[in-house]
C-alpha cells in the first residue's frame, strides 16, 4: 500500500497543514508530518478539498459514444477535481432498467478515474407515461437512489406523485427537470428583452417556476424528497426558499454557467450559448449567486452535456442544447463565488462535495479531510489564472462557452481512494 505526503496544503482554505495518505485512507492531518518512503507532493499555497461530486453529468454511453463515453467523461471529471459523478439516464437505450444502469455502473468501475453512480429514469423511455422499474434499479448492483427524466420534464402531476411515493420507500429522490412543455414550445432562449429584439422564441421563467411550485407541494403532500435540477431564475429561488421555510424536503442545484453567463451572449448567435434551461438575465444570475451563498440553493452541478462538433457548428435554431462543464466548473465557482467574497473554500467544499454526496447517498464521498476518512481529495492552485483551451480537454466534446476566456484556479492533483488520477495537471 503506497503512502503519499501532501505537504503544506491549505485544507479547505485554512492554515497550511500536511496530509498523509496511507493506502485508501487519510492517515493523518497536522503539521510536521513525515512518513518513511512516502511520495511527497509539495502543496504550498494550494487549497486541498474533498473530491468533488457532480450530481448531474451526461456521459452519453450507451448510444452516443460520438459525444462522450464513460471513459472520456470520467477522465474529464478527474481533470476537474471530481471523484464521483452521477450519470443521467437519457442514453440510448434509456437507463430505465436494472440492466442498463448496471452497464453504466460497471463501466465506471472498470475505468477507475472516478466513481460513477447511474441515475435511473423516472418513466419508461423518458416518455412521461409509465413509471420505470424504480425498485429494480434500486435493488440492482448499481443501487440507484436518484431518478430523473432530465432533458424532459415529468409534467404529468399524477406520474410525479407516484414517483415521489415510490422512492420514499428507500429514501430515494426524484430530480426534476422543471420545464412546462406547453409554455416552451418553439423556445430558443430566455423570454425577455433580448429574445424580443432578436426575434427568437422565448422561454418564460414561469415555465420553470410553475413546475417547481407544483412539485414542492407534491413532495410536501407525499412526505418525500424532490431535487430541482439546474434552477435558473430569481423566481425559482423564491419558491425554493419558501418551501424550505415550510420544512418541505426540497433541494436544488445551480450550474456554473448560470452563475456567470447571461442571455446577452445570445446576440452573437453562437450556438455554444444555447442551453437548457436557457441563459437568463443579469438579475437572475445575481439572485442565483446569493441563493447559493445563503444555502437556498444547496449545490453546484455541472449539467455536463457533451455534443459532437456538427451538432453545435450550425445555425442557432438547429443546434443542440448543452455545454461541457466538468473541467471548468471549479474555476467558474472560484470566479463567481470565492473571488467575489460570497463563499469561502469551506463553503465550496460544502456545495460541490459534501451536500451533493449527501443528496445522492454517495458513500465515502463528501467526507471531512481528517484521519480515518477515505482519501478522495483534490488539490487546487487557486493563484493560477489563464485562458480556457478546449483542445486540452479530456472530454470527447469541445462545446464550452469559455473558449479563450481567462478563468482562475487549476486542479493539479486528484486522488480517488488514495490513487492519483491526476498529477501536476496530467491524467495518470
């Protein structure tokens, strides 16, 4: 069993400490630590965090391996500091049976760059008409606890109620893509001043907010857990804040791109900015940042959505929706939340590791950086600042909205149960 001594790291952004890894476990945290024969990593000035956990990743396998595979997606995750990701169900075939979720889970174990926890579909084929095999997926080797039709909304209130009732039996959670379909027919971007000026079909905030309002009431009625995917409007924040004040079991996520980018970028007609839900206004962005800071929004999730070049390099109306995000998420959070003073690094660890692990029941992840805990860790050079070059990505896709943009922070090392997956910024 190998030993690794991380010397002088600022654990959660605090005072410099040494961290000793022995095999798969953190053996000690303190000053002046030493271990004979240990590999030494000089971490002076860098921040050590628990390995990041993404509750919302699209790995595309099976079926769309031209966009991403479990291997390339988990390599991208390790590059971004992640030690666990939750893989969404909108694959081909859909992950709506025990067989498909087990396939994804086993591929994750085989490749070993991070843990892969499949998310099961709520309905058969994501069609919204019949509940999928929720119990069978939970009882499978994959042990599914999170269910979502992400990419599509479970818009039928009866189906949503039944799903919430079903997962309550094993303390599972339904993760809702909040999009009222009739209100978003033909929508291309956020409904507002910019959409009116550009003549593009508008996506009103109420299409998101009305589903969230309905679902928190359903969760309250049933006494079950609901999670809101990629929350994007100021109004949605207020609904979730009200629901939490009532004791309703709701959690919510925000993506990095909704913390930074606005619908003004759509004026370029560059399809890299086309995403679901759409980029919103500056007012929405500021509300999302404040909500993440005060805990109304629980976590940051990437909604990593890789697409092949031809699906983005086309006219706006024909382009696919989505952005890659695993390799830039921490940098965007540093720029929008840490460098602005809204969160410290302990807060980042809470929103990007501790809470997503807790929501998804990812055992061994989101744990304290202390002796006896699993050595799932990421080391960040927070002083770094440089341009984003998608040619350097480990992801198979390059559809990033940050190409050429200078962002702070760079993950230099990632350890999964004591095994280095990233060393000096390079995958092992």
